[in-house]
C-alpha cells in the first residue's frame, strides 16, 4: 500500500473521495494519525494510519502540482497572455483588412466606371 501524503486523493469502496490534509508523527504508542477531508464535505476526520489504509485506496497524487498560488499571479499571467494574443491578432487582422479595403474600393470604382475620387 502507498503511504498517504499531503494532498493525495483516496477513495473508499463507495467511491467517496477524500483528500489528505495532514499526517501526524507517531505518538508515544507508535500510532500515527491521518487528517483528511471528504471532497464533498466540510468536516475534517481523523483515523489511525493503518485503519485509513484498510478503508481507502489511492486514486491520484499531487506530487507535481503546486496547490498554493496568489490570485494576483493568476490574473496577471492571464491578462498578459490575452493581451499578447489580441495584439498579434489585431496586427494580422489590421494588415489583412487594410489590403482588403484597398482591393474592394478599386473593384467598386472599376465596376461603376467612375474616376477615382479622394475621400477624407
């Protein structure tokens, strides 16, 4: 069996998923406790590590995921990314629209048979 670690997800036989919040070091009797919370609940629960491993099975782990982030960092990175994408799209769109406008106005003048005039 895998030893539970912080932020690991376990599930019981009924499919209820729980997340590990904290592992306590062994006490004087050598029993270590696991603090966990059901993903669909609010209450923290505690079980001895051996009982926890008998009842729950490891589903997924968060070893490579950083679970802490500041909201400002996320907003900043999204805004920077979207502004760069929109700027690139505007540049490409502006060049294409400008050349399309020239072509369409020339086609209209040729179709009308009128001499080209200046517009402000």
